[in-house]
């Protein structure tokens, strides 16, 4: 079994609208897979199909090497999930909420206290969830997902609506899961910075299509730095550089080298200096992941 | 699996006043007779030679209405407890079959109504005794008056649980239920096939057992249909 999750041409249509289009998702054991895309891109629909909440219109899903349509319950036994907003029974206490779930998944009672401790809700376990803050409800949702010590954790926008402190707390918790419990985590978000800080690999979805899927390192690689050269009369300078045949952009007072190798930069600078241009500044600028994300999703939208 | 599910469902309805509701129904039905007999006992006793039987038939007049109203509220409740924070998605993503989830909801409602029917039988007996209707208690009629409507209304439990689960707006399901109660009140004038008529035990053959058999049979069919449909649907 090479992949924990492997989907093949997974699609879902609602009437004429195609919410998920031919997604081939691959998640390896021990990864924190960031599932990234703007709202309405198809993340939640994909996750619902992975959890067997929705049936795929076409394509297949293999989890732990088994087909979900044939082995749904067996697969779900090893998955913990939190889909979108946390679900809970407001009139029950935190402890009772977990007890409801515990009753059907056959784990010892002590496990409830363990997970409450992990998400730091032990102090309020006898309080009704009705009065909890959103962050506490979200943490309770994560506790519920961890209750049966799943091998795979699927979290859909787990930091939605949390304050910065809550986000950091959840992030640290999620990051620790693969090493502490050997879990594989699939986490969706519409925030790139979020995924950048947690994930080890990334899938980017836009308009129902997976437009990128690779390691987070690969994703950062795409965000190659560019060199900005500020000089006197950038327009004229750029004319000079046409002879060297390197990809560049020209702005009012600067030239942007898009694929700057060392030789290329050296070449450009020496050319400019020899032709009498004044070079004020040569600086490296990293493209933010936001820019790359936008570029990818735009590509997806143009298709 | 199903016993674990039932135990979880019992915990879910904690503090929701469902047991109180199960008690309220039979208390209400007998309380109406307390008013009835309290106001005009002498007149009522003069209406028949068999005072017990007459009393029991008076109680039975309101039993179907209370049952239908009760089952509408209970089934709707069983769905809305999940709808409230869309807990369906969490519940269904657990390693439990959707069909058994549906069955567990049905069983909870059936048990609550059964308890109501037991309480009804006890209260009917106790109040009847205080009325001094004689020593000859018609046990069979007492039990059939208390439990036949229950069995006949199980078909409606199947129907309403299905409505409650597939219609997200519980206002709609409750409205359908209220309509059912009204239909039930007019059932004397309706044909035998009308499902809301069954708990009244009225039929052309004058044999209440027919309603019981049809009620239970249809309950099984509607339960299976509801289960199949629930299993087929995507969880939003």
C-alpha cells in the first residue's frame, strides 16, 4: 500500500454543476496533506466523498488500499474527522458528547479523559457545550475525531473562526500528530499561510480540479526568487538586454529577472555597467505563496 | 451494533424532556376523563349498564389523537437533534451503518410510545377504580384499548420518521403531523385505507385487530423504505 488515500478521476456533480472534476489525490503515510483552495472550490465535497457521506458520481476512492464503496465501515473505523463547522449536542456536556460517540466505537472510557486532555478541555468537561466558545467547540470536535485513535485524520477547515491564539494552538496540535501517534493528516484550508505552516505536502484545488499536487518544498520551489535590478533608465536598459535572451519584465525604474541564475545576473549587471548605466540596487525578492496560489487557481479557472 | 446505537441515542435525548412528553400524553388523556367524569359523572353512569366498558371507550376516544400528536413530535425531535448543529455528518462518518442509525431512531420512538401506552393502561385503571365502576374490570378491553392504538400507529411512526429525516425544515413535518391529527379526528367519515385512521381502530369489519395487523405490517414496510432512502441520500 503506497498511499493512505488514493483517488482516481474522482468526480461529483450536483445536477449540471460539476463540483469535483476528475481529482487524482494521493496521500502517503505520515504526511500532513494540505488541501488548499478558495471557498467553493470543491474541498468539502471531496472530503465528504472520502468519508462516505456522499457518493461519488464517478471515479474511485481507495483508503488504506481498500475501496470505499465496498469497505466503508472498515475504513471509517480508522478515520477521525471534523467536517466544516463542529457538530455537537448543545444540551449535553463535553464529556457526554464524547460519551455518545464512545458508545458506538468501542473504546474504553479513559480514552475520553485522554482526548479531553489533549485538546485541553478537561476543566470544562462537565459543562454544557451550549455555552462553549467557537474555539472550544472546535477543539471538542477534534477531540471527537481523535477518540478512537484513528490512523487517518481528516480535518476540514479546522481553524475556521478561531482567534489567532486558537489557530496557533490547533496548528501545533495538528503538527504533533504524525510524530506522536503515527497519524496521517488531511487538512483543508482556504488560507495558504495556514497550510504553509503545517503541511508536508500540498494539493491545490480550484473549480473542482486539482491544479497542483506535490511536496510543500516543491511548492516553495515554484516560488523561485526573482532579481530586481534598479538602474537609470530601465526602459533603455531593457532594450540592451534583449541580446542576452533571458526572461524579464520591465517596470518604471527597475528590471525584473524572472529565472535568475548566477551567470545570468552577472551577465546582466556587467552588460549594464559596460554600457554606462548606473546600477543602484540588485535585490532578490521571493514571490509569496499567495502569488503562486493565485497564479495556479487562475490557470485552473481559465481551463 | 444496534444496542450500542440505542444506548447512544438514549444519552442524546437526555435533558430534552422526552420522557416528560411520554408521561404527559397518557396523563392528558386520562385527565380529560377526570374532567368529563368530574363534571357529569351521574349522567355518564346512566348512559350504560356496563360502566367500565363505557368509561374505557370514553378514554379510547382521545388515545389516538394523543398518540398521533406524540409520534409527530417525537419523530421530528429525533431528526432535529441531529439537524441542530448538523451532527448527521459527524454521526454518519463513524463506523456505523446508516441503516442501523435509522432503525435506532425508530426504535427509540417506538419504545417511548410503548412506555406511554403502559402508563396509559395504569392510569386508566387507577382512575377507573377511584370512580367506583364496579369490581368486574374488563382487563382485555383495558389492555386492547391501551396497546392496539399503539401498534396500529407504528405505521405512522415509520412515515413520520421518514418525513422528519428527509425534510430539513421541521416546521413542514410538524404541519403535516397536525394535519394528520385533524384527519385522525374526522376518521369516522374516512375510508379505511387512510393511514391516520388506523390508530382509532375503526374499520368496516368492526374488528380492531385488522388495524393492528395492517399497522404493524405497514410499519415494517415504511421502515424498510425509509431506511433504504436514508442510506441512498448524501449527507449534506
